[in-house]
C-alpha cells in the first residue's frame, strides 16, 4: 500500500491454497486482474484500456504524486535533511 491505497501487486488465496485473485494497482487504480476458481481455472481477466476514463484520472494522479515527491525532496534539501 502507498498512502493508504493499493499500489503494486495484490494476491488473495482460496481456503484450499489455490490462488483466487491477482491484481496490479497503481496509486489506487486497478490496472489489471485475474480471478480463479478453487480448482485453479481462470474465470475472469481484466485489463484497463488507456481509453478508459479512469486511466485519465490515473495520469492526473501520477502527475500529482510526482509533484508531491519533488516538493518533499526540495523541503528536505532546504532543511538539510538527507
């Protein structure tokens, strides 16, 4: 998780140990996921298309996050922190 939102790979398992879900997130936005039944059969697959309106939101969040990181780096540099 990053700042209270999913960021990176998320996995969940069925009680029998089989992988149930695998998803990739960036800044809280789901980019893709796969779901499997308890026997390991793929039952759903999703990948967010760049034309999806939510993808535009992700691009805005990327820019905001980049600006926040740059501001934090400036603040640390100006205060003498490493």
